[in-house]
């Protein structure tokens, strides 16, 4: 968890973002209004927001200057540039509004509009960086504690070999001591401890070896250690090379894939120690194996999480930076329509309408991109009655269903542990698409079924619509890609990309079977054992 200082810094950052956006809106309002009373109201609001913004900036500066992260200080230095530009421009704008200098007002408004995206971008980067650094600090502490624990356990196992190694040499003459030693080692269950002869053949092992490798009792006695190697490692004689290294250096340590009795693999750390008798003759090896599969999965998950987080941050920042100029275009188009429409030719109005439509489409694409990047950001698994979910979805889509006389039949669906919001969105998107991509003068008929198949629930959403060509089957699940370019079918090509991402969040997949002119069936699977 973040400490109170870190939380305060993030809260201040969020407040600064909102204030800067308010300043930009009020500045724009002052520049376009012709109502002096309304203008005075905007000026008062702008002055208040501006003063609060500057005070908050001073608090924020003090907090960031005193933190322990150099990267944040560098980002704050960059932030200062855009802050100073906006601060100066707002001050000038307020003065010039009194003198009604429209040219100067326009120039200062342009300065504010240009610097706001930079300011917000740096503010987002600072917030993300702070969160990343704080969490990384916690993760590092956890990793250090885990590493120390593992090292401690490994050294305990190795010390057993070092202390008892002389006793092994006397085993033929002191069977009782030998048996007691084996009993003690057998109690260690978290590590596979195996004794090998000098050729590398298994002589004895502990209960941990049975648990980790999957063999029972003495069934592996006499087999060579290569029985645990993958086909690739057997071909390269990797195990023999490790034994040779241990014989020459006393010890050999590796991280590698190990094969269990059932042929499944796991990632392991192996330590092979050469064993000598009292005379110094080499008589065999001790081999300790630690299953690191979960640790490796955790490491891989963290790497994947870091990459996904970086991608999400990039998507958020880029799409946010796109919002400002698009919003500015829309605002100016609206101003031109309201104040100068009667003065414009039909051709110029047509151009303006085209620009407005393009800006609206860009806004829709940006919102879609943001929705896609935030999908599953903080999901929580919950039991969900899918029959009730489908009833709710049909109620939400009732107007669309009524307008197109759509008929929807739903089979008996299960209760599943899922992400409720995302699952509802999945069904809603597929049903909406089935209605949208209908044939002319043919009422949509949609059938929804679900069946349990080998640990997964397999669902189908079947329609009688226009269908999809086979060459488009993969393309339609890629963001911003569409199977049809016909203008009567609105959309940005994001819905099915969202559906694919949702099914993958649930450990499943999404695919389609279709025939043009006949209809489509979208299939998706959901793991029945999500936890």
C-alpha cells in the first residue's frame, strides 16, 4: 500500500489535472462570449481557479522536491515549463479581457490550448511513475524476503550433506547410523534430495523427491539421473556434463526444466554436490531439486503486467493528448456555425460539416481506445447467474429489439464465477452486433446456448444476418478492423476486440463460424474453475 505521503502526492496531482482543464474551458468561454455579464462571471471563476491552481502547484512542488525519486524530480522540471507558460498566458488573458483586445486574447488562448496537453501529459506521467516506484519498492522488499527464505532453506539442505558426508562413507560398517541419517533427510519434503552413485544412477531419495518428481517408493532406484531430463537435454547429455562439473568443482548449480513421471515439466533449481569418502575417493553425488515453477510464473506475470501497464499508460496518455485538439476543433466549428453560418457559401458549409463529422469520429475512436485499454483494469471475480444477466441485457436493449422486431431465444445457462461487468458487456456486444448486421427486410433471429465441454463452458450466439466471409474471420477481432465498410453499419471496429479481450480474461477464447448471406455463429469459452 502507498504511504500517506505518496497518497497525498497523487491526490494533489489529480486536483491539478481537473483545475488545468477547468482553466482551459473558462479561457475558451471568455474568448467566444459576447455577453459582458456572462464574461464577467467567467472571469471571476477563472481567477478563482487560477489562484487555487497556483497554490496547489506550490504544495505539489514541495512534495515532489522532497521525495526520494530522482525520476520524479526530472519529470517535475519538465512540468514547470508548461505550467509557467499557462500561468503567464492566463494572467495576460485576464488583463486583455478588460481591454477587449481580441487579437491578444486569441494569442493567449492559443498558448493555453497548446500547453494544456503537455501539462496534463506530464502530470499523468508523474502520477504513473509515483505509483510504479512505490509498488516496485514494495515488490522488491517482498522479493528480497522471499530470496532470503529460499537461500536459507537451500543452505540447510546443503549443510546436511556436508555434515553427514563422512557418515555416508562408513555406511557399510555402521548401518544403524546410515539408516538414521536417511530417516532425517527423508523428513525434508520441500526439496527433492537424491543420492547417486558415481555413474549418476539413483541409489536413494527422500519423500520430497517422490512428491516433486511423481514417482513412488523405490521404482526409480538404479535408473540414471537423465530420466528427469527433457528430450533436448538428453540429446545434449546435459545431466552428464553437470555431474562432471560437480566432480571437478565439488558443486554444480543450474536452473532448468525437469520432467516428472507423468511427462509434465516444471522449472527447477538443481544443486549437485560431489560426495567423497574418508580416503578422498569419489563415491557418488547428492542432488537437491527445488521446484521454482510458481516463482517463474510470478516473475513472468510481473513482466507481462509491467508491459501491459506500460502499454495502458501509453494508450491513456496518447489518447488524452488527442482529445484536446479534437475538442478544440469541435468548439471552433460550433462557434463558426453560430456566428457566421449566414455568411458562408454552401460549399464552405459542406467542408465545415465534413470536418465536424471527422472530429466526431475521432472522438469516438479515442473513447473506444480508452475503453479498450481500461477493460479489466481492476476486475473482481463474482458468482453470476447468466440467465438473469441475459434478462438484464435484453431489457437494456429493448428499444433496439423492438424497433427491428428481433427474436432472441436463450437456453438454460449456468451460474459462473466471472467478472460481472465484463461478462455482461460481452453478451451485450454480441447481441447488438447480431441485430446491427441484419439482412434488409429480414427480422433478426438470435439463439444463445451454453454447454459444459472439458472444463470450459462453451457459449454460442447465432444469428441470421448478413454473414462474414472466411477471409475476415481473424481480422474482425483486431481493434479498429471491420468486416464491412458499408456506411449504413455504424461503428469503429472496437466491440469484437473488447469481446476477445474479455474471453481471454476468463481463460477462454472467441471465434466465429459464418457464411455470407446465411448468418454467423460466435463461439466463446469461459473456464469453469476461475478463482
